[in-house]
C-alpha cells in the first residue's frame, strides 16, 4: 500500500467516524426528547391519579352528606 493509498484510506475512515459521531449526536438528542416525553407522560398519569382520588373522596363525602340529610 502506497503512502497516497494510506492517506486516502485514512481520510475515508475519518469521514466515516465524523458521520457516525454526527449520527450518535442526533440519536442522543432524540433519546433526550423521548425521555422528556416519558417523564411528562408519567407526571400526567400521577396528576390524573391524584385528581381521581380527590374526585372519589368528594363523591364519598357528598354521598354521606346526602344520606345524612335525607334522614
């Protein structure tokens, strides 16, 4: 292998590494976006669970008051 062939091969390898590095950076950004979306969805589920609990508690209290007042 001549020096010129080696230089061409090194340049091609360097370009491949740069392309792969760029793809890894893009994928990292995508993963960060997915993690953020997952955390947001998780927070929404937690909020809905608390709201459902509060609505259930209000319903029980309302029913108890209604039952007490009907007697």
